[in-house]
C-alpha cells in the first residue's frame, strides 16, 4: 500500500512539473525561423484546419505555443529555373496571404516590429515571409525589391544550388567545376540592398566563402535560420566554431535545425541502409514522378516514415546542439529553426510542432535560467527583427 501511495505521489509531482513547464512555455515568446509548410499549401492542403499529415498547421502551431513563424518560400530549382522561379515565389507568397485572409483572427503577415508587437498583444501568429535561395530574384535587384514589397523580410542567398552570384554550401563542398566561390560584386550588392531595405540576411545553405563574404559586406546582423553544429555532426550544412564566433561578433543568431541528419552524424548512413531495403519501390517512384520532384519527396516520406522514425535520434541530441552554441558563444546567440515540413526525419519526442514545449522542459532540466530559455525560444529573434527590419 505504501509503495502504491508513493507511486501516486510521484505521478502527481510529475504532472505538476509538467504543468509548470507548459505554463512557462506558453508565457514565453516562441519564434521558429524556418518552416516549409507552404509546400503543402501549394498541394492544396488547408492548414487552417488541424491535419494528421505533415508537421504543422495553424491549430498545431497554436498547440505548440508558437508566436512567430517564418514561412519559407522555397522554389524548386530543378523545376522552375531558369525563367519562372520569380513567378513561383510570388505564387507561394499569394498562398500565405490566402491563409491569412481566411483566418485573420489567427495569423497575420508581419512586416514591421510594430506588427509583431500588435500580434503578440492580440494572440495572433506573426507570419514572416522568408525566401530560401537567391534564384527567385533572377539576378535582378528590382525583383528583390518587389519581393520586399510583397512582405519578404528574410532572404537566404542560396539553397543547395548556387546562383550566378553566390555559391552554396553543397557546391563549395561537393562540386568539382564551379567557376567561382563566394559572392560576386553583384552578390555583394544584393547584401547591401537587403541592408538598405530592412531584410534579414540568412546564411543557412551558404558556402563557407559566401558566408565570409556576407559577413565582410553586411552592416546588419545576420541569421542562420536553420543550421546546426559542425563539431557535433560534420555535415556541410552545419556551422563550424569559427563561423559561430563570427556570427556572435556580427550580433547575429544561429537557429538550430531539427533535421536528424544535421544532428546525428550516424543518421544518414542508417537512412542509406533503409533505402537499400526499399530500392525497388523508390526506383519506381523516381520513374513515375522524377527524383527531384516535390511529389517524389512526399511519396518517399510516406513509404519510409515508420523505418525513419525507428532510427531517428532522441530529443536530447537536438538539445546538445542548442547547448553547444549557448555554451560556446552565449545563449543570446542561439534559437529554434525547426525546418518543419521540409525535412524527412525529426528527433523522437519532436514529431511535430506540438512537441515544442519539450524543448523548454529539457532546457530547464539542464539548468538554464528562465531568462536564457526565453532568449532561446524567441527573444533572440525579436532582437534581430527589431534591429534589421525595424
């Protein structure tokens, strides 16, 4: 009987602690700097309703306590280059405006810091438009300004593909015949134009030389919207210690990517083994949809989902990356850049955006102060947004 009583007491204490964590999480400002859910919207999904697919929608973002979401406008270069990526980017922005029009009491396009504060008071999700990859401006500062006019406030100069004026991390690492590395004079003019307009420059996906050229050129703080730590997982998409120190010196912030392959150095090798077991099915999907198509990606996800979940790392591995940056350069320079709905695998206990309070709980467990946790959850992005966007 005594044992049963102690067990019930333990459950009561555990429940009380959980409630305290949730209360603190929802009292805090939570910002996520990278989400690809607009790709699902472009497929006809209605994210104003709670879905049982993908990682996020408006109801689940609310359940996860998210106050500000950067919505990625990612244009598939294999499909839309060379001459329709600007059109596609505008179509994706149109889709976000359509969502905001249907649910004005839940989401609002955010173009200024004043907008952010108004939305915060109203309990409305601040939607920030972030263009991922420089190819949608089609080598035109005028088109860059037009995207700013549509509400773009974050701009990543490359995706995995390089542009004519900036080289990507993938190409600088893997390509054998790229004609240059870093930023061209036009690339530097893009950086200066972003500074002038009030657009946050995003160095995620930038090659190392591009990264250093950006920091040499910019007069404003930058972000890495969805990158993790190279020292813990040596992937070309992750940031090395000297880059982390440089972002601190710039006054910028690193937002940790939740993708398992950028967190766990053994994960992608495990995925390769899984893919070998499903080689026949995957080859059929490639023939039907094309290996680089969005449709192939979604079909592959559905096929491998259960196997990928089994081999995904634990949530603590994600916390390790946050912890590494916070201890190396300070909690004022790290935040959350989930990559929800843009990645094929997330850590266990982070299956979708409703699990975000678990990060708050883990940081409390590791001894972080509430002040520092609030910086990590969203305060650091608010600082950048105010400093750059105004």
